[in-house]
């Protein structure tokens, strides 16, 4: 999957207590990591435009909170 400006986005799922949660990762894995956490009742999509901007300098991870 590719973001708005063409940066590759890896999407995978983790399971916790029987609940499947989406995790999105972009940027370079050897760069410092920025973790973007949304509040209630949003989803990780809240951070998509910010993640796109940060991915040029950081490894960016955003995920769906339960």
C-alpha cells in the first residue's frame, strides 16, 4: 500500500486478548522511531497526514488502539 505522496506503508495486524488491531509502519527502519497514538474514539487514520510528513526522517508507527 502507498500513502498519499508515494511512501510505502506496511500494514499488519497484532492480536491481543482476542482482538485484532491494525498497525501501520512507514519510513526507514534504521531511523529513530516515532509512535503515533490516537485518542478515543478515533482510529490510526487520524495520524495519516502527520505520518506521511514524518516518514522522510523517522520510522513512523501508528496503530489502532482498542
